[in-house]
């Protein structure tokens, strides 16, 4: 496969080019996403987010042969970002919520 054309692509041409490169790799991306997340639904979510991000920055892809690694790199970064967000979350049980509520100043004071 040769490099992408130098002229500016129309939106339709860009969509067609993106899909022509994505569709043959869709199964591999799905398998990769599921392997990273460990379950089917999370894998589907990661795959969807990856496709959206890949399309948004598709104009930066210079060599079509690098498209699979482009997709895998995006999926890896998105997954790492999601895991970091989850680590920073704190689970609060009902007792903790009541304690927090009692520490808050009331509107009357």
C-alpha cells in the first residue's frame, strides 16, 4: 500500500478511506480490546472509543501499513487513562456518606 494522497481529501473520501482500512482490522481490534479489558462489554466500549479517536485524528496517519499499530496505540492509551481514573475514585458506603453529610455546614448556620 502506498502512502496517503497529498491532496486534501473530502469528508466522504476520508470516511471511505478510514473504513477501508478499519474494516479488515476490526476483528483484531475487538480481540485486542477484549484482552486488555478482560470482558466483552468493556472491550466493546474500548473498541468504540478507539474508533472514534482514530477517526478524529485520521488525517495524521501517514502510512496505511501503520494503521493497526495506530489503533492499538490509541486503545492502549485510552485503557490506561480509564484505569488511572478508576484508581483515583473512592468508593463510599452509606456510613461514609452520612459522616460526610454531618461534616458539611448546614445552610442555616
